[in-house]
C-alpha cells in the first residue's frame, strides 16, 4: 500500500531515482529546457526549484549545498552565473511544464519543462503589467468628475468665439 508516500517513486529504486533527477536537473540548467514524460517533469520541478532558490545567495556554503544536489561543477557555475541573476526578484515558480502530447512508441504523456525567465518568445509577447494607481473611494471620484466636467466645457466655450474672430 502507498499510505503516507508523498512523492512519485517513478518505478525506480532510490539511488537510480536520485541520480536520474540530478542528471535531469543538470540538463535543465545547461539547456534551459528539456523534453521528458509528465511524471518525470513534475518530479524534477520539485527537485530543482529548491536548488534554484538556494542559488539566489551566492556564497561558498550555498554553492557547496547546490553541488551536493547537482554533482556537476559546470552546472553549478552556470546556475550561479546566468540563472540566479535572472531569477533574483522572482519569489518562486522558476520552471514551467507544458504538455506536448503522447509518445508514439508507448503512449506516454510527454511534457516540455523549461526555465520561465529564459523563454524569450514568451517574454517578448507577454504584455507588460502597468502599475495600478492608488485606490480611491467611490465618493471621491464622483466629486472629482463633477468638478472636472464644468471646467472642461468652459474653456471649450471660450475657444469657440476666438476661432470666429
């Protein structure tokens, strides 16, 4: 029975699963997107996001902790040099899982997992969020519109005779 088992074992023993997730995390950091099954992508997301949060603070201790997860010094260098500055202001959610369909050979559901801040096409097409102004009560906006309406009509009336002269 699977009582109180909180994560997907992916049909592997623990050593194989840990090695596979570490290798997939390295590939994701180096290539910025990889294609895999949906179950592996979801497992990878929960594996790599804490590592990326740890990379926000560039210290010797955090580099060593991240190295215990990734086991690849080139991936650690890439994570701290290029990925960490881009995700510095993001509070979480560094990866995106996109379902791509089914694999022809065995029908497994496939997914594309990518780093959110490295998809240039999505960043370019996304509308920029405008800052909202301060919120006002309804009563004050009614007074402002009533005060502004006569002020706007009065200059227009003055300009009309000047145009005739």
